[in-house]
C-alpha cells in the first residue's frame, strides 16, 4: 500500500480535484480508499437504527449486498487507519498535513506553500507557478492522474 | 473474537433490544461492534464531500479526533467483515440469519421460530414461552446481558 496526501488551505479545491482524478486511477485497476480529515462530522442521521446503536455506546457497521459502512470511535491515527484497511493499493488522504506523507499541495496562492512542506512535496496544484516545485493547473486532471500513476508504480 | 447474532422477523424489536443490552456489555469491558444487515441503505448525504468522493467510484473514510467512519463497496460477507474488524472482542449481528452463527432469536409469536433455527439457538426473546428453548421476556435486559456474558466467557 502507498499513501498520498492532498493538502492545502481550506477552500483550495482538494475535494474537487480528488473527485475528478480518482476515476482515472480506478480505471487503471487501483483499489483506492480516500481518507478525509474533518474537525468533526455527523455522517448518520438521528433516529436511524444505526445512529441509535452508535449512541448506545458501541461502534456500528451496516452491510448490504454491495455496500459496507462503519461508524466508530477509532479516531484519526492515519497509520492505524492504513493498517485496518491494508487491502487497498492506494490511500489518498485529504488533509492530514501533520502526518508528513508524500503529498500534492493544492494552493490558491503560491505563498501558501510554507505551511504544507512537511513530508515530500511531489507537486503543487495552483493557478500560478510555484517556484521550486512541479506545478499543475487545477484543470490538468489527466496530467495529474498520470503523474500519480508514475509515482505509484515507479518508486 | 466471538460472534453472536440477533435474528427474528422484521419489527420484532431486535434493534431496541441490542440498544438496551450493549451498555451493560461495554461496562464490563467488552469492545463491541454491532453489524446490522440491511437490504439497502444510504448513510451519507447527497452533496457532502464524502458522498461526492464515494460517488466518484472509490471507497471513503472520514476521520476526526474521536471518530472514524467508512463507506465502501465491500458488501455483506460476515466472515470478511469480522476479519477486517478483528480487534473487537464481540461482534453482535442484527440479522445475518443465513450466516448460521450462535444466536438469540427475537420473536413476536412462538411459531415464528422455525425460520431462525440455522446455527445454535442460545435463547429466545418473546412475550410467550417457546417450547424447547430458554425464553426471556423483552424487558429482561439485565438477565439477557448476563446470559450473553456467561456465553462469552464460559465457552
């Protein structure tokens, strides 16, 4: 398994970029898990059976023929998450800046790069060139996907 | 890890029973995952980032400091689910009648038992006695929890 982070300021377009890139990666056969970091979130709906069970103090999964969901108190330790979901080829994180994994930094302005230099910056996505880094424009979806595939297979 | 199923007809009160029993079990230190079977479900909300990423064709997890959720295409193979989430002490299933695990059968009427005899019936929960089985009334929450703890530790 390899781990690649998309990091950058809030509102820089990380989700949209991931959403548009992953179809190309799955078409090439990669089994991908995207792990999104959030300050807090509520995925389930109050009153539903799964919500009631979770709020009774236990972790809960819901399974149907073609879907499995899971809501737990496991938290955001990225290495632990990767060890549980070891059967994916590639984990793409949105956020997790502090985990210092190989990363693509998504910026609105070049000078925002400073906060996101922990780990290895493979490339930057920005409307302007960012000195010292391979820079893609946000609409270069095919090129970014190829760049990720090269990184995945060649290193 | 041990696996215990709560099975019975729809509307017999399986969710309520599980919801009321699990606090006693977690108080005794058991790490519990409840796995609920559903014909189909939608846990996430249309338009949310995680929903968008899932609908782009990849599995998705959302992590915060104290919570981890996961929405995937893994499906409902119970043995596989147990192998992924091996770090719980007890998996309680709601449904999964066909998996034939040790079970507590929750019934509205005694003659409904026939469909739920696959696997080992540890006990029945019903307003009337069910011949040939240890029967609890639905409000005997403490007794049912103790019965489960005995099964968990003594076998």
